[in-house]
């Protein structure tokens, strides 16, 4: 007879382990267990029935992990590195207490190290998988690159994040992959198309930083440790796909540092030259050195894959719009003032094909000065600029953001120095739900886009009609000869028809029909019938959706009333003309 299993030995109770049980099974303390789970991507799970998963104990809520995940961690070789590090710390402490400084120095030089390369390859089997998970990685690396150098954020980690983020921005510039930008109170939002995948990240403003007390920076540093390794892999693959030298080097300067170091014969000179080259690479305003020069792009034949002509035409128009966006600032030269954020603007301008520089005293890497006559746009954020030069536009930084989002160069007079700027709308809100609030400025932009589309369609229709008319004229000329022969017979027939017409035909009165009312009535009836056809099991969900829609509509109406009131209070009233005294 098969022995019967006891209670809580099968099912959900056997599938889950508490954190205490997992730590005992792995023989790790809480600090190392957290680090291992973060690096391997193991996280707590929520069971379907917590009472069964906790073996009948429902009085407390415990952190539960899947038992198969903990078994997966048992075979991780990095666990032995954690244990070696514990032994190292014990030996180092013993040598320091005995004041055996030679032994302590030898232990420091042989400090155990571990590599995360195998974990990155394990978590991301393909390159596309890594790109899909790139958003959190970029956000955290850009955040750490702005941190000050403290004991919780060491210098090596901050400098590594800074270097990796600059490398990624260089790839986006060289690939012309930037698509959308937005400036908010949190920072600068960027969206790029990397190998067919949409990647969105945020770059914080460069303000003074104060570490919040409620954030565990040591725990965040574990995430940063893994993400820096992952971003290094991704940058290497991306640079190789573009035939760019990795680590990035500027064109014509790939051997400058070593040659100067040899000529001077001093390590200090070589180090200072290398630092200067890194600063020029970090400036983002010069092209990188390529291993293979890009060949001329050959136009490929357009072979339709599907029979859906509408979708093919929409895809073709979108590709043309993206191609035009990548060359938006081609041939333009920009100069940045001291007061504008330099790095985000340089990144955006270079991604659209423009050239940019700044004053040499602001930051290293400037390529031309303000007195250059070839400058077409001067970006500034102040009310007045003395000694303006003719032949260039003086605009505010928002002109760059809005031009990229609209995929066209907007009128510079609306963004001139001292002008009240138009509203900066977010390009990331593509599809709105029924009842959502839409700002009036966005409605106006949508109406302008629809009007432009209608004008383009009308122009295309006129061109088609003209071509059809030309064809009809040719056919009429060929039929004129035949028409003259038949004209005599038609005259005789028309005379006989006039004699037969004895009664006069009266014009009938046309009955007026309200088409809009009929259409509205039909739509209402169809909507009511669709509501009746909702299954009983989905009726509760449908009522909840309608309730939320009604709430959104009420909120939208409330916001519209507030906006109307604000416009009314802030609109300047016209001054009344004073009557002249007689």
C-alpha cells in the first residue's frame, strides 16, 4: 500500500518557502541573500491561497519564494565567492588587530572578486531580450551618473555609470535613433528606436543632490552593479553593429594619447592627454572614429509583402516621416548660451543631424565661438541679449523639443527671446480613453493636422482628375469623326420624339429629411442592442467600465470649466477709448 502523504506536504504548501527557510537552505545571511536574489532576478511571489502556502498560519503575512527558484540558486557559483569574501574579511580583521601590516597588505592585493558576465548571458539569452529590458537599466545608470562621490556611492561606480551613459548617447546620435523628447519637472524624457525596439528613459536635472534618508543606497548599488555589466555588453554590441571603435574615440584622435605619451616620456603627460580626450568624447558634439566607413545607401525595390494596401501605405508614410525627422537640423549650426542645459540640447541637436558648440569657458569640447558667421540659431534662455548679430535666429530651448516632436522646423518667431512660449505638450500620450481631458492646445494641433491632411488629399485628387481629363480629351477627339456621321440620324429621331410629347412634366417637391437625426437614432439603437447582448458573467465588468468612463467624463468637464475660468481671468481686457473733452 502506498503511504499517504501528510498535510502540507503537497500542493501550494510544498511549492513555497519563506525567506527564513530559503536563507537556511542556501546558508546565507540576509545581506548576501538579497544580493543574490537581485543579481539572479529572483523575487517574492504571491500565492493563490496564503493560508495553505503558509501551512495553515494566516495570522502573519510572510515573504514567500517559489521552492524551484531557491533550488535554482543552490547551483550558482557566485555563492562560493560570497563565502570566500567572508573568510577574507575575517583574515583581514585578524591581521589588522595583530598589527601585521605586511599580511594585511598582501590580503588586500588578493581580495576575492567575482564577475557577473555569466549571469547577464543567462538572464538575456538573445540581444533583443537585453534591449527590451534596457529602460530600467538606463534610468538607474543616468541617475547614478549625477550622484556626488560619497561612501554610499563610490567614485568608481559613479564614473562607470557616467562613461556607459555617454557611450549609449553616442550610439543614439550616430544611428539617428531619437524619436520623442519631453521636458518635465522630473527630468528629460527620451525615446529611441534601438534595433526595432522602443526604449524610453529619463535623465534627471543637474541640480544639487541630497540623499534621502528613506532610500537604501546600498541596496540600489546592487542593482547598479548588475545594470552596469549589462549596459557594457549592450554598448559593445551596438558599437560593433555600427562599425564604431569601442571604447569610443574621436575621428583622427585615436592614437593621439599614446603618441604624445611616448614623446614626453612621462606618465603624467600621457594621463592628462587621456583625460582631455575623454572630456572631448563626453562633450557629444563630434563624430566618432569608425573601423569601416559607411557605404552609400542603395534604394531597394518596394516589394509588397501583404495585400493590405492601406497598411503598406501607412507604413511607407511613417518611414518617410522618420527619415525626414533624422535630417531635421541637417545643415544648421547652433550656439548654446551659458544658462541653458548643455548636454540634453547637444544630444537632441546632434541626433537630428545638426552641429552645435558653446563658449570655450563653459565646458571643454567647443568647436567654434559665438562670433562664427555660419551660426544659424542661437539658443538662449534670458530676456535680453546684447549685441545681436544679423542672419541668425535667437530662440528659446523649447523650440528644439517641439520641433523634434512635430517632426518639422517650427516658426522661430513663436519661440523668440522674451516671447511667451506655447504650451509644451507630451508626445507620449498617443491614445486617449473615452472621457479623458484633452487640452485645448492639443485639440488645435489635431485640427491643424487634419486640415493639412485634407489639403494634401485634395491636391492628390486634383492631380488625378487632371490626368483623367487629359485622357478623356484624347478619347473625345478620336470619337468626333464617328459623331458627325451619326448626327443626321439623331436629328430625325429628335423631331419624332417632340411630336409624341403631348403632356408637360411637372417638377416634384423634395421631402426634407434630417440625416443627422436619423443617423444618431440608428447609432443609439445599435448601442442599446449591443448592451443587451453582453453576457451575464461580463455584465459586472461592463458596468464597472461604464462607471469609470462616467467618472472620467465628469473630471474632464470639471477641468474644462477650470480652464475656461482661468482663461477668462488672465485674458487682458481691451482698454476703453477715452472721450475727448470738448
